[in-house]
C-alpha cells in the first residue's frame, strides 16, 4: 500500500465541524439581546402574526410584538 504524505500549512483547519461552521457561518450567542435586535425580532414577530388564521391569536401575538418594539425603542432613543 503506498504511503501518502500531506504537508498542510500550520494554520490549516482540518476539523470537519469547524470547516462546516466557517463555510456556513454560525450565530453569535449574544445576538438578540441588544435593544436594536429586540426591535428587529419584534417587527418580524408582528409580521408573522398576520399569517395566523385565528384572529384572537393574531391579536395576542401582534400585541406582544408591539410591546417588545415599544419598550426597546425607548432604550434606543435614550
């Protein structure tokens, strides 16, 4: 059986999990905790609430989203 030698640069990453993360990216664990991110999530939630078939649930989801946006907007404006 022939022997194959591979010479890799010192900084080469060979861990398949890290390679996948470098290629596809990963989410920052602290994302979503800052007020601007909370506003973004609230706006997304409000928009998704319009897709609910049940009007009562739609109203609840949108009310919560409006509260999240309003509270975090105050922090941004300060």
